[in-house]
């Protein structure tokens, strides 16, 4: 069995888990099964990623599977699902499962079927051959995934405050708290992602910051969340406003992730292929 | 006094912080839409093409050129072609820094007091009135209760007064410094950037193989920069993957001063040469047209010891080179997709018949002439493009980054938690009070207090 088969299987299992979480959200049933299915799917996907790593060594260009758009989307999905399980374990709630697994499923399905995303394992161009690459990608994507999580809680907040699923969703202040916690988590990792990127740029090109469009957009994202945190902490914003902002934040994150690659040019445009 | 000063008030306000951050976030977008650092005619074409793509068909030409002209003027007026170092963008950063400094000075003394305050001084009523305070009866005495609290991680002190006995313990009080460390880290990073800007440089040097260069050209403004040594390029090569993609660009670089070699190193992308604070990065390369490097090595025996003599020559296309009794040169070149694949090499030693043959580019080949074996390598000659950079601000920037991560961790995850255990000595029948406060996660903390009380009550004599 090869890595793309395993990743394909995990995609379908994520889809199945999305439905199970949906049933759990609506009828308060099958919660355990949803979580178990997700854990198994995550394990399959992990195996797939490790296998892809091994395969890249077998064809003689060995590198961690984190180097092009396809691999980054697979890792993004992996991180979201992992965070979902961590949140369930830490905060004892499954409510964000549907949205997060749906996002992971859509991301994987798009990556595998869109003509614009190259799936083949490709050799690394010289600029990417650095140990910082791995730490940079991992830190950034944990950040992105956490922001996706925050946006999911934001959306749930919105639903509940509109009177939807009131008996199944946690209280508004708890959703608000979960939104804040995941956002803060994302903020630390995004910060670490920007820092590892700078250290890498400095070791490869002698400039830790060159105002390349991807760098600028990650800085804009960082400002965006810094603004939300300050509005919350010092101006007492919470609830609806923060929920809305956290969803807008995900849009900024997604632009930094995809938009920059497709519409703007710069050092990072390798990701477009 | 400070509080009433309107200037102080302005610069310490979080309103200003939010406004500045929003302004930075929005204006930063501009530089990702308008290409940076190009010449005026580039912008004219850029704006012309951008607007033209909205109008297909004829008749708009005059409007398009007017638009392109005014957009270019506007761009230059506001330095939008170099916006991240424009006066107004830098002013925003200065404003942010002032805001941070004044805000820190304004609030820090209070936080410091809070960290060091004497928590035994608190009035009993205000302890008992804390949110989540639990009034309870214990079957054990005060000291045993304190021991139970100790056992659950709350180590603190007891203060015995006539009217009351009070136990106090706290955790994570230094977490209150987290926010300050984060804010100061931004200033530290800015200082590092400033130092780099004032005392560092970034320049480019093109060094052809087997030549030396003494001057680099700054990336901004293209000013010549005299280096204290010569950069000599011994070799430049590209390694390829099996599928033809470049795998590595590498240059062997020597720094030479007064004929003395200071250092020699093979550099590659992600593997620069560092010398006394200056770093040499592999940034680019260019073939030198019609120029080749020929390398001869010959094994010779000198008093029974085997030695290899190696010599490098710059050979121009079809120009013979003479060395001792030998002459040699390149007759023809085979190219594929603009890359030199093979060179036709000729070689004559003394009066013997010349040798002629195709050699693979940059692959050592043994050539035997007149009974003597030589190893010959012929390759396309390149010029290596180096980025020469010096940035004494980097350590400070890295320190700032580290501070920011530590500070964020403290600010987000360390909660200053305090607990008081209070016994009223005037009325022994009155219940004990366990109260606490937390700077974060207040609701879970009240549950923690309840748990503690249950543990105390579970203790029977
Ligand atoms: C990009 C720049 C900035 C970053 C990354 C940043 C970061 C932070 C963080 C992480 C917190 C803690 C929030 C929390 O615990 O939820 C915070 C709080 C705060 N920030 Fe900033 N900050 C920045 C700029 C500023 C500026 C310019 C000011 C100027 C007034 C400011 C004023 C404050 C204040 C007053 C607090 C609340 C502190 C407290 O009461 O404990 N920040 N900031």
C-alpha cells in the first residue's frame, strides 16, 4: 500500500467522522464512535505521511513531507484533526468536531483532486534544503489549524446566539472562552512560525526580514489577532464581536496560506505548484 | 500628575495601540500589491496594464495613460515603491514604540506592587467577600488544615494575630510580567533592526571563477563598497538531481588579504561562509560567455614521494593556451538546452602528435599523451553571485524573539493564583474561610477551591 492510498482512505474516514460528529451534535448520540473513528483516521493519515517520507528516501530525494502545497495541505488537515482530539480531551466537548472534520475533509479532497495542486514527491530546490524548513512549516501550521479551530467556535457561538441548537451547544460564555483559548494558542504558534521563518531566511539569505508578500501577510495576520486580543483584554470585547472577528481572522489566515501563492508573487511562490 | 497630562494620556492609551495596529495591518497590504523597488517607467507600465485589463476594446487609451501617469506620481509621492522604509510607515512604527514605552512606564509600577504586595494585610471582610470564597467547618485544627493545603501544592506562610490566624500562599505571580516581556521584546527587536540598519550592510558581489573581486555593490542604491580583503572564487558548480532539477549551487570562496589567504570554504545555499561578522551567501550565478576552466592534474614522483600537481587555466573559446612545453585549448562546444554538455579539447605536448577528443563538461578524464597520463577537467566558467551581508543587530533581534515567546507563554498560560485561609480567633465557633483569586481562568479556579475544601473535610481525626 502506498502513501496516497492511505491518505485517500483517511480522507473518506474523515468524511464519515464528520457525519458522526454531525449526528452527535444534533441528537447527542454516537459521540464515542465519532471520536474513535477520528482517532483511527488520524492514525491512518499519520501512517500515510510517514510512508510518504520513506518513499521520498526510496526514490533518492529524501526529505520530510512538508515541502510543497499538497504536502502542506495534508499536514494542515492532520493538525486540525489532532487539535480536535486534543480539545475534546482537554475541554470535554465534541461540538467543534463537525466543522473541523469537514474542513479537514474538504482540504484533503481539494488537494487530491484539484488540478492546480501537484501531488508528486518532488526534489527540494536548494533554497529549501534546511532544517529550519521543518520547524517553520510545523509551527506555522499548528497556528493556522488553531485559528481554524477558533473560527469554528466563533461560528458555533453565532449559531447558538441565533437560537440554533441551543440545547446541544455549550453556554455562550463557554464557547467564547474556547474561542479565546484556541486563538491564544494559535497566536503563540504563529509567532513561533514567523520567528522560525526569519531565522531560516537569515541563515539562507542573510536577511531575517525582506518584506516578501508572504512575510507581510503573515505579519498582517499577526497584527489582526494582536488587535483581537487587545480588544478583548483591554476593551472588554467578547461574545458576538470576537466570534465574528475570529471568523474574519480565518479568512486572513487563508489568504496568507493560499491567496498569496496564487495572486501575489514572492519568495514563497514555490507553494503554488 | 502623569495621569492628568494629556500627552502622557494619549501615548499610554490602548486606543492608540489599536489604531496604530489597525493602520499597520491595513497599510502593509499596499506593498504586497504594488511591486517594490522598481524604476519609474516600470510603474507606468504596471499601472497602465492593471487598469487596461479592466477595459477591453478601444477608445480608452488616453484615460489609461492619464491614470498610469497619476498613479505613478502618487506612488512616488508617498514612497509606495519602497513603502516599508517610507517616512510614514516608519512613523507608524515609531508611534507604536512610543506607545509601548509610555504604556509600560504607566502600568509597570502598579504590576510590580501587585507582585510584591503584603497579602497578609488584607482585611478579613474583603477576603471573605472574594468570588468563590468557601466558608466551611473542618474537623481538624488550623495547622493540620494548612498541612493539607501544603500537601496539595500550596506552600506559603502563616501569620498569627490576636484577632485572626491567616494562611497565605500564591503561585505564578511572575506571570504578571509576561505582558511586559512581550511588549519590551517588540522594542528589543526594533532596536536590533535599527542597529542593523545603521551599522550593517547588504551588498552583492559577482566573482568569476579564478578571479578576485574587491568591491561589492549595495543592494539599495548600488553604491560601491570596498571590502578589507579580496574575494576569490576557486570554483562554482551546480549539482543536479536525476530528473535534471538543480540540487545544489556551490562555490569555493577564499578571502585574501595582502597575498595571504584568510580563509577558504565551500559555500552553498543555506550554508554561507562567516568571517568576522560578515557573511557570504550563495545567492546567484551566471555563465561567463565563451569562457572555460581547464584543470590539469598530473602525478609526479619527487624523490620517491608521489605528488599530484594541479593547475587551473582560464581558456577562451578557440584560444590556445601555452604552459611549459604544452599547448591546449577548446575547439568546439556541445550545448543542450543552453547548458554546456561537452567540450572538444585539443592538447599537444612538445613535438608529439596532438590529442583531440570530446570531454564531458566538469568530469575529470584521463588523457595519455607521449606515455604521460594527465587528468583533465574542462568546464563552463561561471561567475558566482554572492550576497555579502553584515548585520550586527541580529543577536538583539533573536534575543527579542526569544523574549517574545517566553513572554507570550507567561502572559497566556501563567495565572497568578492566591489563596487565603482565615480563622477568626474571637469566635472559635465561626467557620473557616478559604478564599482565593486568579488572574486567569477564574471559573476553574473556584472549582479548585471547592475541591480543596472537600479534601480538607474528608480528613477526619
Ligand atoms: C504588535 C504589538 C503588540 C503585541 C504583540 C502585544 C501583545 C500583547 C499580549 C499578548 C497581551 C496579553 C493579552 C492577554 O493576556 O490576553 C497584551 C496585553 C496588553 N497590551 Fe499589548 N501588544 C502589542 C502592542 C501594544 C501596544 C502598542 C500597547 C500600548 C498601549 C499595548 C498595551 C497592552 C495592554 C495595556 C495590555 C493589557 C495588560 C494587562 O492589563 O495585563 N500593547 N499585549
